[in-house]
C-alpha cells in the first residue's frame, strides 16, 4: 500500500505502486493497510487523527438530527412558496372562526370577519365552506406531522444527552434521524 501525502496528511491510498505513474513532485510513501486518508505523516511515522471529543460527537449527532428534521418538514412545506407560509396562522384562525360560527347556526348578522379568506375567494371560484374545509384539513395534517417530527427530534436530543453523559462514543456516532 502507498499513501499520497499532501501537507503532512494522507490524501489518498492505492494498492498499485505509484512509481512512474505520477508527477515526481507528488509524494507517495509506503504504508500499512490500516492507514487511511486523514491520517497524518510526519516524515517517518503515520498517525491516526485524534478521536473526536464527546462534545464534537454530540454536535455532529445533533446536526444529523436537525438535518433529518428539516428534511422531514421540508417535504411538507415544499409544495408552498415561502411567501405563503407566514399566512398559515391567519388562514387557519379565520377558517376555524368561520367554521365555529357556521356550526353554531350561521346567523348572518354575526358572521366573523374573514378578510384573508374573502381575498382568496375573490381569486378562487370555490365556496367558502369548501375553502374552510381544505384549510382546516391541511392545518390538522401539518400539526400532526410537525408534532410527530418534533417529538422524534426531542427524543433523539434526549438520546444524545444521555449518551454524552454516559460517555458512550459508539451511541453518539450511531444516533441519526
């Protein structure tokens, strides 16, 4: 085995003798099979990189968890432009208020104001009850998915804290979304 050395670090490994195959300025050194890219070389000895600290392992685990969380929720939100998502609360509030009013008998003199829904309906030719039903169904589905993903993220965060407290390096390296 040969290691290509760049700035004192193993950059590449090959099992084919590099003699004559590369530019002479490229430094290749005979090495043992356990040497892998990332190891250091001081001109005489190869050394594995120092083990990551528990804090670094915990931070890496949290990074994997948060990336997974973002991907899980991103799949739901991908169908909406970013400019629409801030209106979700307003849409849901107006829809639930209108739905409660409608379920209570829909007295025309007490209809709650729904300016956002009315503006939507001016551009979308469906009935208000249908729009309200769609908004509430999507809001309920989002709350369920978001709650599930958040609960999972919190559980995994607890796992990271427990593994860090127990100084369990293997557990920290395995924790993923």
